[in-house]
C-alpha cells in the first residue's frame, strides 16, 4: 500500500533542495508497462525508474521486495527507499544487487535493506569509477567469491553513514567491504560477523584511503586482519570507534627471508602500508590465534600514530598480545591504557616493537608517552613491552603487575615490565615500574644502549633522579594508578626529557612533572551547603577546605545554566564560605567552586538556588502568613526543591504522597523557627528506592494550617 505521507514528506525535501529535479516513483504493486512513474501510477521495478530518470532526478522506492541486478551507469541520480526496514533488494544470482559505474558526480543511495547478493564483484554493491554517498543501509548475507562480500569499491569514492553491515563474506578480500584504489569514509556505522581471507570487515589495497569515525567492529574474522586489513601503501585513520572480539586465524611463515609472511592482527592488519592513525578508540577481546598482534599487527608500516587508545584483554599466539609493530618507519603512542593482554607463544605481552632480524638494523623509533601498562603477560620476555633491534623512547608511563614467565611460572627472558634486546637503544624518563614479575627491566644483550633517569624501579638502576620503593598508588588491587597525596613520585620527574638543558615538557602541575603516567591533581572542593537568606535576598555558600601549601584562593562561579556556558559572575575569596549579595530575583542560579594552587583544580559539584516571588494563587498573602510554594523545577528530574514560609515557631510536617494517597516519603518533620525554609527531594521513597515517573502530591501540616500541591516527576 502506498504511503502518501511518505510521498509528501520526501517530495517536499527534494523539491526544496533542487527545484529542477524530478521524482520518479517505484512500487512493488506498480506496472512498468502502464505506469508513468507518478505517485498514482508508479513503475514496478527499480531498473525501470532508473532508466526513465534524468540527471539530478530522484527515484523514490516504496516499501516492498525488489529483484537485484540494478544498474546505474553514468547517471547522477538519487535512489531513495521508503525505510531501511521494509525496502528490500534481494537475490541476484551472478551479479551485484546494485552496480554503480562511471558516475563522476555523486550518486545518492539511502534507506535500503540489501541482502543475499552473490557475485565475484561485490554481492550487495559494486561501485566502479564513481562517486557515491550511501546512508541508512542494511547489508547482510551477501557473498562474493572474490572481493567485497557486501561492497566492492574500485577506483571510486564512497561516503557510508549510519549503516549496518553484517553476516557478509568473501573468499579473498573484504568480507564486508573491499577497496581497490579507492577512498572510503565510514561514519556512525556497525560492522559485525563478517568474514574473509583478508580483512574480515574491510580490506584496502592499491593505495586506498579509509577514514573511520564513530564505528563499531564486532566479531569479524579473517586469516589476517580480523576486522580491517590494509596493504599496498594504504592510509587508514580511525577515531572514536570500538573493536571488540574480532579474530585472525593467520599463521607465521618465515620460509622466505625476502618476504616473510607473519599474519595476524586480530582487529587490524597492516602490511607495506603508508600511514596508520588511531585516536580515542578501544580494542578489547580481539585475538590472533597463531600469529602476531592480538589487536593490531603492523608489518613494514610507515608513520604510525596512536593517541588515547585502549588495548585490553587481547591475545596472540605470536608476539605482541596487544600490538606487534614489525619494522615500522616510526611509532608514536601518546596516551592510553594497555592492560590484561597476553601472548601465548612469544614476547611482548602488551606491545612488541622490532624487526625480523638482529643483523638487519634500520632507523626505527618507537616513542611511548603517558601510557598505563598493567597486568599483561608474555611467555618469554617483556610482559609489558618487548623491543628488538629498535630505538625506544619511553616517557611518563606506569608499568605494574606485568609478568614474563612460562606457564609454570618459571622465568625465561625476564623483563616483567620491559625487555630490551638485540641492538635496541632505549631512553626511559619519568616512568614507574612496580610489582612486575620477575623484575622491572631486562637489558638482554651487551650491544644494547640503555639509559634510565627520574624513574622508579624495583631494582636500582644508575641514573639521575632514580629511586626504588613503593610509588604509593591509590589502589593497586583495583588498578587505580593515580598517586596518593604524599607519594614520592609527585614533582619528582624532569621537564628536560632529553637532558639538553631545554624544557621539553610543559603540561604538568606543581614545580616539576610527576613520575608515572598520571599527573597528581589536588581534588576539587566540595560544596557543602547553599542557603537563601530571604531577608536580604542573598545566597550563602560553604565548601570543604583544600589542604595544600600552595593554596592561594578560591573562585566561585555563578551561571544561569547548569553547564556554565555563560559565567554571570565570579568571586574570589580565601575563606571557605561566601555570601552572594547580588543574585537576581525570580531567577535560578547555579554555583560551583574551584581552587588555585599554582593551577586551577577541577570544579566542585554544582548547587542551584532559586529566588522567586510567591506563586500566583498565593501572592495576596503577607510575609507573616503560612505559605507552601510550588516546587521548582516542575516538572523535574531527578531532584526538586520545596519551599515554605512559617510565620511563627511551630511543629510542622512535610509529606509526599502518590496519587493513591499513600505516604511514600516523610521528607521533613521538625520544630522550626519562623521564616523561609526549603528542602530538596531526590525522587526516592522512605527506603531510599527510586520512585517511578508520574504525578505526586506534597503536603505541609503546621498547627491548623494544611496545604497540598501537585508536582510531576519525569524520567
């Protein structure tokens, strides 16, 4: 049945966007012979709509099931389905469901479920020498005997947004997507349970470029690159994404010394690629069963940049339980957590960095900064990190609870935290090694060059500023590697990382950087009370003191919104209380406090107060009358304030009832002095349990005075 609301909505959008474009309609109840492509007499097949469309036209496809084998050739059109759920293209036998070729101007495709395609060149979509924008697609159960189970992209550009790609497969490249000499951008999409020989979800080759933003890769599998494989000078950028439980079944093959095959990369496999940039992304529970790199394996990569990357609970059969970097040009890993990873057959429980050969020395630098490396395990050396024939620069990091032992607990190469081998040059500054098994650092061979300074280790190493002993973490058992107040690591590091007399590090608190990954920061003040003095319309605030010799003053900020997008006023005091004498009447104010201790601490919790006139049904009352004010805010979530006025000292009771009349909360009961008062309710009952959304009554009893009002809780 034709959805005329859909017609009107879509028609308005496209007519406004391009007054010169036409709209051609397709319905599974239409007719290619007698139809004219109008909304009243649509065509039956998508191909007929495309054939009749001119450049810039839109082919609108109503919900239904359509046959694949659709071809768009050298025609700039928009192909729009009614809904991603019920507009379906199914079952071509030997060709893609949709082929887009030779279209240099952008072709749009949106709102389709594309499934059960079977072709050697992209079971769902084949795109050649074209520019395509795809949005709101559901591609599943498509198969390719060669490349691109769901999408095969050749010498083209694709922007893919808000799509779901799952249960697709290819025998060779790209279980979901294959990119050949192409550019692809994947935004806000989910790719899961896809499989292939190379790149379970995505494969890139022949200088392809892939940019991934806010995507999720889950349970994809391949021989190499469980989720993504990139090779042949490919460029891969990933940000704000997640890789979970992807798997690579590849294997090590060193029989050809000129071109060894290492395999692996539970989530990402990079081979002879150009750049790999990953930021604000997590890799968890990925595995490379018989090869290197539980999460990531990089072979002969170019420039590699990681920033704020989480590697947790990944595993490999070869080296690099988290990541294996083999012969990269340079690696820079700045900020992140490497935890609970393991290698079951080699070295580098968290990270392996090195070359294939001891004698094959290359100019390769790995720079690691502000990392937490904890509870990783290696069968041989380097429970945390193993370096082999490389240059290592390690700064401002924390290594704890890492282990390098065999399965019986016997030591082999040692280096529970860090193992340095085979012509490695290492510089370690401002780093903590604590509770690693069997030792902090293993300097493996005579031809290594090793320098450590301003660091904490379990065994003493010569070098400026080094120390041994307990760094005093907040809670080692809970993996809380922040420093306690009084830790010997606070202000004990150096800002001159390379010892050339020039300051290299500026982002620290206090007189010098702390040793370790996490800079100690004084806790924020805590607002204790906020009270409105109705006599003079002032607001009184109090907070807990900051205990620090460097404390100079407190800053109180006032805003009219809870996120403090605009600061209405600032006040600076040295006491732990302040009276704001200039708040506006009939206005809610938000307050927060911070302290200056040579730098600004975090802000305190936020409190709000409302100074307002009486509600309309009570504004005739005098100040010496009993008054129950309307709660504010109303409706509310999760807290609201109830205010009242008592003209004389008396016993009063404030109770909250549900709409059945049951008393659920005795919120206040006391003998109180006369004047204005207020209480807050956090939407819980007398047992401290949250109450459901709905309408509630609140009632005050004071002497002979009784009054009840309504309020609304939203959730």
